[in-house]
C-alpha cells in the first residue's frame, strides 16, 4: 500500500472521528404529545435525570421547550441523508427523526444531529445502489424528480425516485432506469416530463439527493410503482391501492 493511499485512509478515519462525538448534553425540542417518560425511553434515560439536568420543578413540559439530554451527536457530512445516518448507527429512520424533532427531512453538511445513547457507530463500506445504473442514469432520475416534484416536500421527491426504481425491479417494466423513464406503452410516454421536455432541465440539489437516497434503498412508498397528482381524474389510477399521500402526490401499487 503506497503512502498516498495510507494518507487518504487516515484522513477518512479522522473525518469519521470528528463527525461523531461521545455522550454529552444535547438539545432536544419538546413536540406535541411528548412526556418526560417518552423522551426518557427515546434517549435511554429516565424522567428524574431529565428533571435534574434541566432544573425542572416537576414533570410538566410544553411543546417548543428546549431540554438538555445526555445524547451522542453526529455532524452531517456532504454525502449524508437521514436514511444513511440511521443505517450507520443501526437505528430506525423513525427513531432518528424522533430524536431530532426540530430537523426537517432535508439536512445539510455541518448540521448536528442527536443520536440516542446506546447505539453504536458502525464503520461500514461505502453504500451501494440497490440497482445497477450509470452516472448518466442517476442524473436522468434526478432530473425526472425535479420535473415531477420540485415544489413538493422532500419525502415526495424520494418517493418519486423510489417508485421509478421499483419499476426497474418489477418484471412488469423494463430493467434499466433509462428504459423505464423513456418507456412508451400503448402509444403514451409513462412520464409527462419526457413528453413536454421538462426532463431535459438540470436537476436541483435536493432532487439529486433524493434520487441518491432512493438508490441507496430508502422507499417511503414501500413498493409503489405508480404516482399521480391529486387532481387527476383517471379512475384507473384511483382504483389502485394507495401506498402514500404526500404533498399533492398520490403513490399506489
């Protein structure tokens, strides 16, 4: 192994160390429905400890209140998504989101996230796509997400990408991203942006990140292969079992 490669590996290891800290007092914002018991379960502590750490006179708390909690923290890196971070620590995506009640689904480098105590950072190999695809196809998917869901919530963007990927994995559709996106069935393009040319517009950063998150395995729809705007009057689409509603988009099986 040459010196340059060793130096690269050491630098990567240093970044991992700097991005992850041991248990210390982190901030948690109380959300509606919270109780000291629930927060204690989430962060593997108890109500008495939370009361003492925050100088509370009792168990009463209110939405928006900031509490100091003993928690590990993680600093978001450039290629991170909430889904990938949850995988790094072996926790569910729901648990990670619950521990960071004031964080939206779209994160940014340098942002600090709470990691409930008791979960261990896992050094894993670089994540791999769940389907085979080229860099050009990744860009194509991101451009489709931009054209279809740029004004929608981030979760909808991930869901659009996931639905396309689900088609690639289904025997009912072509087996590559390019062929799925450009598919013509019964004389009709499957995706409107291909017809109107919006597919050729550059992808936004958030849509590219959503496409990558879906390619790494995140699927808010849990297997949907169709999606449409809630203003659609197509009875055939509405007859399909609904998997997810987010923003103005409906995802079905």
